[in-house]
């Protein structure tokens, strides 16, 4: 009879139970039954049946009850497809009524039987009959007195006696749980967790293992609890959980209960001491579950008179670092293959391991939000200028640099700070790019806070005022700005992490390079096992104070001669930089981009700065001001930068090319021959490439001549204007490689300023104008279309042209997928995103 109805299925070793028809819990219980674990009798109701119940089609209760022993108490639990989607709370002790109460007074004693019945009446009243909870909160009595008060309260509120028929009770429980799932709030909540609009709910009806016995019984331990074999925070092996004698459900976990810890190595008395046999049996069951279910599970169990019952098993809750350790340990124990371990870790979760982060359990006093621009969390005193940041660092006081936005002048301050917070900007603005490069936490575009930089005040969204020296914390992973110093978890680059990364490298089929500008970046790239440097932004090498002065002299030079003289001074500095990069990268490819930014970025923007520069150059302040003004542009990002500068002031690129070639010879003398890659930024016309190529070739010839030694190099073009993508065929004819600079390409394709978009981006995303911030996730429909066109046309001219991407998108898993599909050789991203990219690339190849 029961077996004929596929929608009401007793869980037996051979029953068919799928997560998408009966839910994850039913499926898991079926596997436990098949493993012959001591699971009480259980019946599963399918999504379809439960949906029917919500719309008034009640199945025959007698059919369900027939699966259980006469008079058994039952519980009903939700079984959604993905346990994370939640569901209505479990209802226990269904079937409890006056008659069972009388019997139980004998078996459990009057006090325990009364407590059990009263608990059921209350749960039923609140969750099924939906009566006012206040009425029950007023009951303070205990034992039989509490029971009679609960029954009376029910009768008064519901205006009918408490239902006595177990079939009627069960029907009402099923109906209320089915309806709760279909309610609007519940639907919105689970949709927020990724559930589809039509996600189904299954229910499991299980015979109760009571967890409560007669207080004077001498037949062994009775109670309930949960147990798992690993620590949820660290992922390390450690038996943890809670247990409470004479308890049911998850009472052992409720804060009020004086629960026992499980194993002896934890504080206080333990289940291991109270009931060693049962404890060992449960641990044995957990071990088997881990092996057979191929996952770390938390067991929900009951001990009844010394006998163990397994009520449920759920995947252990885990932090991201624990997820890595658990997956690697399962593979090392040969429980799952390595490929599966790789698939089980969310690439983005790795970035959390590379940085300190706020303890997930800690309360958060949030002051405001911004764009989460560089992950990690940092606590420090507020400073409002780069100088104050350096002074703070000199005092060994960690500080957070708070600016309206940052510019090259702030670099020293950023280096001195533990984190950066700006009012303006988006994912690819100065603070964001530099912050990620340095690996320091950064939040940009925090417009929900008021920045009074000159008055040295930061005002929170709720009006609280913070001054210089006050302590705040920024969470660069969530974009939250917090008051004070919440507890932190340290970075966790442990052995499991390294192992997982090695497995990822063996699996992936696209190279991951790093964007690295300084020796420190290069070292980080190397530590994270990048396959080379995909973008060295050379202008970042000029931000050191002593170089900045020479740089400014160069900018102020009146004639080509004067300019060359200043560049002569910069040459040895650049050469030394490149030698060091080549050394650190030990023969791995290093792609150097020629000077890109507009010159005025190197000039002071305020009065004191102008005065200092006038002194250094021995010029009247007015001259300096005039010159600074004349270099100013209405739209510098679309102005005299990149190759345009290289064409107009060719001496700069000449100097850089020479520095690269001389460094090549020097580094090749010491180790593996270096073949530098030189890249021209912001190209939009073939002729630009021809002109620069001619000059770079000439410098190469001159260096070969002077030194009497030969070397190779590769010349490439950054495709970061739409025109360069469209004209890739004629451009590729002159180059060895094309590297898509998707920051500028996104900016120019959308006509969206990368430095200002942060201000309205969240509104755009919230209103669904853009599905995501296109500076963060590569726009598949528009910008990626230009990549495809550029790749196709470039390959037409040069089938072997090397293709890559070096915008910030390079570290993003979705963008890596797009590049891999188009057969790119590598992606290049900030050093700290290299591990995420390595894992994401591996998952794509599996
Ligand atoms: C780009 O535009 O994508 C790029 C990598 O260059 P930058 O961010 O330095 O402009
Ligand atoms: Mg660019």
C-alpha cells in the first residue's frame, strides 16, 4: 500500500531518494539507512506532495502512520534541496495526547511526561495553531502544573480543546510547515541565498528517539546532542559538539542549557567520561559517515538508555579556511579524488585566507559602506594625510589612511598605512589598484560616510563623529567600515593551502601572471607562484621621493636636451629596478609597460607642494603654477597619456627601452637568458605602433652595438581603446603579443569614468541597470565582444600572436572563463589574487 505511493516513501535501504524530489535531508537519511546506521523509522514526503498539502490536497494520514509502530511519537523536519535554503523549524513529539501522557507517567515519571506534553502543546500552539506566544511565556510553573496551564491556555486562545487524534495533529503540522515554506518572507529569504523562485520543500516524518527517560532508570545514559570530527573554524581534526542529558532536539545547543562538551580535551565534564561506550560508538559512526558520504558531517544523535540513535547528518558548517583543510584532508585520505577537492573550494574564498579578516563570530559596529576594493581587514587610527600616515608608522602606530581619493602623492602614506579608505572611486581607481597591488585592505567610494578631510573628521552614516587618532576597522572584503577593533583571524597560508594550489597548477591550462610594479610585488607574485609578470606599470617606479624630484625636473625641461639630461639621471634607477625584477622572476616572463599616465599626475596639486617644487627647481612659484596649469587637462584619462606621450616626448620611451635592454644583459649574465616583453599602452592607431617600434628597435641596436652582445625581446600592444580592438588586424602585424587592458577598455566602451563610477555604481547594480560592476566582472556582452573581435582580427594577421588580459578583471573567475574560451595564453592580475585565479582556472579545466 505505502510502497505504491511514490510521494510518501518510507526510507529503506533501497528507496529512491533524490535531492531535487525529496530534498537533501531525505537523501542523506536514506544514505545513512543504507549504511545500516541506527536511524529511527523515517518516511519522506516529496516536494510534490508537500506542495499539494499547501494547496489543500492532504494525503491519507493513516497511510503515513502505518509506517510507524502503534503509539509512536513522531517528529517532522524540513528537507529542502539545499540545506542552506532553510525551511520551517522541526516539530517534535507529535502524537502526544492525554492517553499517551498517562502511559508515560509510568515509563518516564510524572514530571518528565508533563514536561514533554507541555513542550508539545506549546510548540503546536505557536507554530501550528499560531497562537499568541505571550500567553505561554506567562507560564512559570513546572511539571504537571505547567502542563495543565499550557492546556488551558491553548483551549482559551484557540477556543477548542487541544487536538487528541495523532492523525489530526500530524495533518495540521504538515499543513502549517508546507504553508510556511510558500509564504512570501520565507521565499524572499531563500532566494537571497540563491534558491530558485520555485524551490520545493520535502518533509521527513521520523519516529522520535525521546532523549528523555525515567529519572530513576538504571538502564544507561539518556539525552541528545550533536557531534562532528573537525573544528568548524580551523578545519583541523578535533571532536567537537554539545550534549545534554535528558534533552531533545537541539536543546543541547541552546545557550541556556548546561550542556556537556563532547571530548575530554575540552573544558568541563564530557560525554566521553559520562558514557564512554556511546561516545565511542558515535565517533565511529561519524568516521564511517565521513568515509561513505565523502564529507565532514555533523551528526545529530540521541542516546536512549545507553542505545545510540542517529537522527540526522548535515554538512559541517565551516569557515573558508576550514573548507580548504577539509577538502584537502578528504583527498589525502583518498576519500575523494583531488579533482573533487579542487571543485569543493570556492576560489573567491581563498582571498580570505591570504589576509587577516574579522572573526566571523564577532559583532560588527558598522559606520558605513563602500566598494570592497582590496580584501583583508585592518584596524588602525584614522589619519587624513600621507604625512600623518608616515608619522604614525614611525611611532609604530597602525593607521588607516582616510582620503577623498588618492593620487601618486599618497603612495608613501599608503605604504605606511595598514588600510585605505576613500570617499570617491571605484574598483579601478588609484587607491583600489594600488591597495590590491600592495595587498593592503582598501575601501573606495564610501559615500555613505561624510569625509571632512580638512577638518579632520569622518562622520558615520548614523551621525557619530570620528576624529584623527580614533580607531576604526575596515573590511576590504565586504566594504564595511567599523568602529573600534573587532577580534581578527590571521592569514592562513598553511600546508593545506599550498597543497591545494599545487593540485590546481597540475590541472589548469591557462597561465596566471601577476601585475607587479615593484620588487616587493614581484616577490609576492613569485611567492604565490605566478607564471611571470603580465604587467609592470613602470610609472609606479617613479613615486619614490628622490625619483619624483628628477621626474619633475624632466617634466619641467624646456628643451629636448634638458629633458634628456634629466632622463639620464632616471636611467640607472630604472635599470636597477628592472635588473631586480628579472632577478626575482628567475627567467620567467616579465612584461614591462612603457610609461602611461598623464604627466600632471607627478606634479603637486596644492600651494605648499608648488612652493617646495619651486624651491627645488630654483624657479619662481608663479612659473611652477603656470606650468602645472598648462599641463592640466579637462579629461586627463583621455588626454596626453600612454603612447600619445611616447610619440610627443619620445625621449621617455627611449630611456625606458635602454634601461630594459641594459638590465636584460646584466641579468642574463647572472642567470637564465632574459627575454623582456615591452608593451605600448593606450594605442589606437597602427602608426603609433610603427613609430614606437622603430625607436625601440633603434635603441636595441644601439645597446647591442655598444655592448657587443646580443639579446632578444618581444614587443606588444595593449588593446585598451575600442579602436585598437577593431583595428587589431593591422596592429598585430607589427607586434608579438596583444594584451587587453580591460580597465581602460571598459571605461571607454561604456564611456564610464573608472575614477568616478563608484559614486553611482551601487545604485546601478541595485536597480539592475548593470548586473554587476563592469570594472569588477568583465562585461560579457559588450567589452568581451571587443576582446573577441580583437582576438580574431589579431590572429588573422598573425596566427601565433600571444593573447592575454591584464586589466583588474584578470583575477576574476568569470573573466578567466571568458579568456580561456577565447584561447588566451594567460591572464594577469594583482599578486594577491593569483591564488584565486589559479584555482578558478583549474576548475575551468576539470
Ligand atoms: C588597463 O587599462 O586595463 C590597464 C591594465 O592599465 P591601467 O589600469 O594601468 O590603465
Ligand atoms: Mg590602461
